[in-house]
């Protein structure tokens, strides 16, 4: 499926498979993505790699509002932008998500 920006969207699963506030790992086109569903139903997809110098997975983090608290270093990450919040610094690569007929689609 193509969008006007020529990004290709891939099916990631049914919306019910993504529990609110809990991350789930999805592999698309050889990339490991951490997918999160916020309490308000918004779905976010991020690279499943912590920007902390020691790295680590993000999918095990906890979502509060539109923020992710990473599981290893307790960094606060804005899921709308991927920006790590002060006093920490970093950027997580985020991917466009859309919902159609109960299906989650992610562009990579």
C-alpha cells in the first residue's frame, strides 16, 4: 500500500493485538520495531533500539500518556517525536502509523 509521499506501509497486526501502554516487537522489512498503543488509542512505532550509549530494547518500556519510560535507564521519550526528554539527550527513530479497519499499518 502506498501513500502520497511514496512511503510503503506494511501490516503489523490487528489493533486488539496491541495492549494499551505495553510495547510489542514487530519485525517489518528486517527492522525490529517497538509498537506502543497509548491509553487514548494512538499507536506509535519506534526503532526498538534505545539511544542510550549502552543501548538496549525499548519495547519493554512503559507508556504513560504519549511518553515512553525506557526499561533500562528510565529515560523519558516523547512518542510523538522520538525526542529524549531533558536532562537526558537522544533521538529515537519513529515510523508513521495508520489504522484502517482495525488493522495497524506501519511505514518503513
